[in-house]
């Protein structure tokens, strides 16, 4: 073997050794980075949300870094189904959840102590498929309503049917994922369903019929709840205090600017299209306060 070949082999081995060291360094850095991310996530205030308008103050606060600037790191766990948020808070994976009183009161009864931080502006509409030719709840006999068990939609479906007294059974079909529920309506796979905003606006744009609006019944079941166990920690209490302060500021900003001002946030976190966002009704966001006793009684 001549000297030139020997030099090439030595150089190649050096390069390979260097590459191996770089790969190992990258792996080590990746492990360290993952550990750092896990530590940061563990320390953050974690809240389960759904792609619905009652979560808008949280989405704006995170998207605009308002929580972080105030000294509280808020991490959102985005769920399409409320049942996933139930699982997260019941097992201690999040400290808070945006939900409804029917669900949270059930969680309490099942052994997850919760502290109510805010009553939200969540509302629901019972929407009939335009092809079903249903103009009133009484005409839902032998029809299917999509809802979620043990939730506000379950309670509201029962309330609507009891009041209207259709002459025949109304079949309640469990569809937990709110986005799937909407798609089933748009694809003519369901006769009727209960939808929050912005999904209800999309349904209306597709010429589906609104049979019931909870706003007209003065029913307020939306809520933000936090784990009592988690909130016993002094640092968590500090985080919660800052969260409430920023949450109220976000509500003020939305009330001042209007929801359509936050179109990019709505599109990002809720998947709403431009037509839906432009057609959203005016919404007011109240400061964080306890749910009304009347609504608690309904949920129980």
C-alpha cells in the first residue's frame, strides 16, 4: 500500500470517527433538550381545551405570549372531545380544563375535586340537517341527534325533547369529537346535533335549521375548572392568580376589538374557515367568576 492510499484511509477513518462523535453529541443534546422540555412542561400551567369559542381568551393569551409576559407559562392540551380533557385532569396530566358543568360535576362525583375559576360564555345550538325537513324539535320523532353523554349536550338534548314531546322516540347518538359531529351534519349523516361556536355558525352557513339556542333560555353551563389537588401547591396558586389576571385582560381585549379581530387565532386553534369567522355572532366574554347557583343546580 503506497503512502497516498494510506493517507486517504487515515483521513476517511478520521472523518468517520468525527461523524460518529457528532451523531453521539446530537443524541446527547437531543436527550438533554427533551429533558429540558419535559421539565418546562411539568412546571407550566397545563389546561385542556376544545376548538370552541369559549376557549378564545386562552388561545389569544398563548398566541400573543400575554401569559408568558405576565410571568405564567401556560401550555394548552388541545382536544377535539371533552372526554379527553376529562381523562387528562382526572389523571393529573393537566391542572385545568375548559368544559361544562354537567361534565365537571360528574368528575367531582367520581372523585376528582375541582375548583371553579370562571363561568364562560359557552352556548350550544340544536341544529337540524337541512335535508331532514325538520322545522321544530317536535318533528324529531324517529330521528337521530348527535351529542356527547354526560355533558351539556346530553342535558340540552334531553331538555329539548322533554319540552317538545315528539310523537315517537328520538335516538341520541354519541359523537364525542365536535369536529366529527359537524362533518357528519355537513355530509348528511345525522338528522340533528348540538353544536357550540364556531361549529354552529358553519352549520348555519350551510343552510341547516336552528331548532334551539341556549342563549334564549338563559342557560350558562360553560366553565373553566382547576384541580383542587394541584392548586394546593404554592407555586400553582401563584400561577393561577396570574392566569386569572391575564384571562380577564384577554376578555377585555376581545370585547373591545370583537372576535373577528382575532381571525388568525380562531383559524389556527379552531380550524374555522374565513366565511365562518366573518359570520360569527357578536360575543361578550365575562371576567372570571364563579358559575351561577341555578346553573350548578341544573348540572347536578
